[in-house]
C-alpha cells in the first residue's frame, strides 16, 4: 500500500464519521478491510497504518481549526453546503498542509484533487484545487498560527 492509498482510506473513514457519525476507530478498521473493488484487503504495513492514523485522528482533533481555515478560504461556500467528499478532502489536505510539512505542498494538492475527482466530480477537482491554492498562498502564516 502507498501513501496515496492510505489517504484514500482516510478519506473514506472521514466521510463515514462525517455522514454516519461512525466512530473514527471503527471507520478506519472497516476501510482497512476492503480493497477499492470491495474485496477483502490485506493488512496495511505498519508505516501506512501509522501515517493513516496520524492523518485521520489529526484531522479530527484539529477539526475546529481546520474548518476555520476552510471557512476563511472557501469564499462563498458554507461548509455544510459542500458535498461531504469535497469537504473531507479539503479537511484532510488542510491538516496535512499544516501539520505534515515533510509532505511537499504539490503532493498534498495533487492527491487532494485526484481524490476529489475520483470520489466526487470533475468540477470537485477544480473546486478543491482553487480552495487549496488560496490556502497555500498563506501557508507560512497559517503554519505560524498553528504553532502558537
């Protein structure tokens, strides 16, 4: 499994938590059990599992701050009106941009756009790219605020 696949599993878990009120631990356990085609999957590597857990639980723990950033930079969009997939792709990307600086910004943006296009719509890819581009323009300032 790759980091890309781990992000995909985290997105699936975030949507389950967001829409279904599923417990995060249970949601992650469920998505680990299935491959993309609905078949049973093997166990993730310890590194992939650690990365996914960091992203999932970090995104949820920092939810208020992440949503605040999204409210500021998703001009004209109320978070509750966004499609759940788009909202959670953005949450995941914002968390990773702010808290996992070892991941290049371009990787975070590309992965987010691909997730949005795969699980939502082509327009969602453009929407996610636009919101993240506005955030990235202020990333150093945002990272400084996170450290406070």
